[in-house]
């Protein structure tokens, strides 16, 4: 599974995290220009090692756990195909579990990326992901790895449900309604829809997660309610969508490559990929898809 997970554009990951914690109204490219001038071009790749660690835990777990949970649900219900409700439930459970698994790496990633938006004296200064994990455990205690976990679980549930259901629904709609071929072009179109929907529904949870996890133990309660009150007072309700564009530029190519690679691996290995098959078939109970009959 992990071999099929493409690495996201890391500078966009840093941009998204920085935009989400930055309390200014600078456009994305102006903020990136400011970071590059002040800290150097290499600063745009801040958090590279943490992003690799995050991909190795959270991103891989989302799809792997979904297949495990969906298989268990099929055995428990005695059904060969799960209904839409069961599919959404399985995707949500898998996403929530993956959010817990990936939270420590997420904290380090957010902090490394957010350092560029802070004064030098307030930066965490982690040199790499392992150093970040060590520093968090040593300076703030193991309990800190649970910081923002509720927001991360919420975001992960929304991400998994949004990506899996949107991709499968869009793919089978293209196949059955528009009679598209089950090829790379169809997979790209369906995954573009999945990336856009996932980015939009996850944006508020992403912002809150990033701000909670970037807060240090000293000088800030780091609580969600405190952060919401402060952000609403200083920035207004639009802060919940802050960083949408860089998040979309990061997540959508990642989503496209993920599903395209998974579809190709399925064809090569004849692997049953529930994440791309189950929903669409649940939506068409009267018979096989026309695309499958071709």
C-alpha cells in the first residue's frame, strides 16, 4: 500500500500550514515571497522529513484501514456489497483511527512549517522529524502528542469520507451516465472532484488543527475554544477557510496521483480495491454498470 502513495509537493504543504496559522491577510504568493526573502528559498521546504513521516503513518493508514474495516463490515452484515451508509461509516472509522495514528507526526509537521510565520525567539527549531518527536516528548511530555487530536480525527474522518465517496460516486457517474471509458482520464476527473470536495469540507478542521498543534505549552492554552474566540475576534469567520488555495494545490494533485496509482495497481495485480469500487456499485442497485458490461 505504501508504495502506491505519492509524496505531496512539500513546499505547498508548508505554505498551507503557514497560511493557516498566519494571522495576516497576505495572499499565498506574497506570503511565500516574504518567507523566501526573509529565510531563504530552502525555508519553503520546511517540514520535509515530517511530511515523509506523516505520509508513512496517517496517509497510508487511511486506505489500508478502510479495506480492513470494510471487509469486517461485509462479514458482519453478510452482504457482498456494502450500502452507502455502511461505506460512509467504514470510511469514517478508518479515517478516525488514522487520525490518531498520525497525530504525533502531524504535530511536528505543523510546527516545522509554522516556524516561518513566527519570530525567531518563538520558533521550535526542530532540525528534522525525529528531533521534533524527541523535543516534544522531552520538553512538553508525551501527552502533548495528543494535542489537537480531536480536530485531527474530525479532519481525517471528513477527508476519508469526502475522498472515497466523492471519487467513487464521480467515477461511476462518469462511467454510467456519460459512458466514459474506465481509463486514466476518467480516474483523473473523478479524483479532481474528490480533491476539491475534501479540501473544502476539511478546511475548518484543518485550520483549527494547525493552530492548536502549533501552539506551545507555555503562554497559550492551546484549546480549541480559546483559539476560535481569539481568531473570530481578530480575523472574523473567514479565518476558517484560510489557506484553502495552497491546501487545494497540495491535496488535489496528491489525490489524483493516489487514485490513479491505486487504479493501475489494481489492474496489474487484480487487487479488489474497495475504496474505489464499493460506493458506486451501492448507488446502482438495479444491475451492473454499463461500463462493466463493455
